[in-house]
């Protein structure tokens, strides 16, 4: 969505869902984490600067709903992934207890 906030195209596609550079060491992991945090900070900055009129305006095209609906969707989707990470972590920790 950050690209859209900058005035660019919506580039999100399901076919890109698993396109990620393999994580082979701690440095790769830190690069991924830092990239995620950087994108999140930019997302927050864009949202903070939006007016109420922009938030309630159409996102790209009307069929996608409003900016607010899509912003809330990104936040909710992030909660979903956080929950998945918590479950995986619990599974890993419980395997170590055996």
C-alpha cells in the first residue's frame, strides 16, 4: 500500500505472496526484520498525514472500498500473521521441552 500512498500503482498480487529471498543466516533475518519495520514506519507516516476526506475516499477504484477500509484490512491481516507466529513459536518451544 505504501506505493499507492506515494501515488504509484497497486502492485499487490497473490502470485507474489511467497516471493522472498531465502533466509540462510542471522544477517538475512535481520535484513528482513529491518525492511519490515521500515515499511511499517512509512505506512504509519502516510496514514498519519491523511485527512478525513482522504481516509473516506475511494482506494484506487471504488470497487476496492475506501482508504480506511483497506488500512484497517492491512492492520487486521497483520494481527492474523502475528497470531500465526505466536502459535509457531509455542510449537517450537514445546518441542524443546520434550
